[in-house]
C-alpha cells in the first residue's frame, strides 16, 4: 500500500458517511489552510449528469492547444487515485500527493470530514502552489453543496446533460436535480449549457436570472451541427468549421460545443479556429467509447473490435443508443456490469433492441458490483450471464460468426477493472 493510500484509508474513519453534501466542513479546513481556493488560476467549473468528463477533456485540450498550462480535477478515478489531479498537464506524483494529504490530515486534526472533501482540499492546495493558466474543476455530485463549489467566482461555468441519477442525494425529479446542478451559477459568470429537457432548462434559466449569470444555451446562443467532414459551431462571434471531435459518439457534439461556448464566454480572444480545431481533434478521455487493444481484446478473434464506455444511467443509455446504429454494419454485443443502486432497467431499455447479444457481468474487484441476477432481471430475461468480462468475451468468441463489435459498459467502476485487466494506460 502506498503512502497516499494509507492516508486515505485513515481518513475514511473521520466521517460516518461516504457522501454528505455540505460546504461547512471544507470551508473550515480551507480557512485553516489560509484559503488556497482564493489563490487559483481562472477556473472553468463543470457540472451535469452525463458528459462532464468529456467536456473537461475538451476544455483542457483546447486550452493546451493554445499553449496554456492547465490543472484538472476530476472524479472518480478509474485505475489510480492520482488520475484525479493533473498539475499543469501532468498527473500528480505519489510524493506530492502523499505530502499534501499528510499536510491536510495534520491541519484537519481528526475533525469530521468526508474523503471527497479532503481530496478536494488536496487538489485546491496543489493547484494554488503549482503555476498554471487555467483550472478545469469537475463537480463530484450535484453542484450547490458539492465540495468544489467553495470556489467563489470561477471564470466560466458549464452544465452538461441533466438526467435522473443519484436521486437519493439530489431529489427524485428532474427539476430538483437541475436545481442542484444550477447551484454552481455565480453572478456575472458566463455559463454554457447544451441540450436539456425543457423542464431542466427552465430551472437553469430561472436560477441564472436570479443570480445574474449569463446563460449560453444551445440552439439559442450557440449551435453545434454535424456536417460533412466534421462539426460546424456558431455563436455571436461567428462560425467555426471544425474537424470531428476525437471522442466518438453523436453526443460529443454537445459536449464539445459546451466547452467552446464556456471558453468563448470567458475570453474569446486567444481562441482561434485553429486552436479549437487542434483541441477537439486531440482530446482524450478514458472509458468514453474507447477502443481497447490489450489482453482482453486479444480474447476476441482477429477482425473483431472491443470498446469500453463508463456510461451508467438512463441518459448514458440513450447516448449509447444514439451511437449504436452507426455500428449496424457488424453484429453488436453488449457486456454490461453495473453498480448496486443504479436504475439498470432504465439504462438497458434503449440498448436491448440494438444489440445481437447482451451479457450480464459482475467483475471481481468491482466496487459495489450489482449481482448478475439483478441485471438479468432488469433485462427481462434477455441477458446471458457472463458471469464476468473474460467469461463473456470467451463465450462470444466461441460462438463464432462474422467479425463483430463488443461494447463493455454500465459502470465507471467496471471500466476501471476492465482497463486494468486489458493493460491499458489512463495517464
């Protein structure tokens, strides 16, 4: 066990709940640390249900294409805890992470605090000490009471697609969830949002009007359209003719557009068309329709493709369902493993008609893996027990047939185990 892992294990004992949405505990700790949250480079704060990670990846890639040094804070990690902290373009080292954790642990002095609040404090401390030009800050859960919302005045905000997820913390209606996401909006700070259900968009607009935040809405203030050869983006500053985003899927037009709109809302003058094009074409984000080529992929016969996506809720199911028709030239096989408590039926419903076979798995080591039997029941008896990823891939390969595509999906925790088993790096 590394130094940082040992500290994180100790910190788990400081609060009885893994998630307890509040700002007071972290604000107390940040005061004791002399307010690192007030010593940051300009911040782009990103909330939403689906697409946050992809939007963060596009913001980072565009800014780096312009020559900016970019910090990034995201969660959860897939393989290593260090993935959550990118300092001026490079993942945090074990030594730097362990030293920051030890400093925070000492200053906190055993007072109640959640691990996510501690890791957010660690990130803010590191980001305040390492020079950079921009910080991309991803909300962990919700927005209004998320630990990242201690940043009082970001340069820009972004709110990606909102759908039903984490209802036990955010509310069981779309309007309640949208209200929590809208809690990151700040007076005078431009905020970009993409395609939203009408009721969610109405909540975002009402909150934006209430706090005085300029809300930049898709198909009103900006547009992003697939055209031959790529993406056409238009806003009040003009039209950009861009290459297709490097992250596959029709939904990535929305995430790319949100990233562009947020950055142009903050400071458009360094964002040339060439810079944006370079960023869109080079952005990377693991486990978002990612092609795998390692140990797991080698189980499949020559000519087959293995893909991975961390999508795990109803909105993600719909996004994947919009992508799968583009794979109709080959048989499509889905391998699904989910986290306990997720609405597996809502995730599976749009996908079942689009796959040739559906396999239910619970990967050894997967955090809070949903039992295979529960996924079978949610599929209405359509799914076949894997029972794990390797077992499902061997069964698919043994069945023969023409070369097909296999998509592993349903959980970011499953995605992390798959990347480790495949031997694929996430750095």
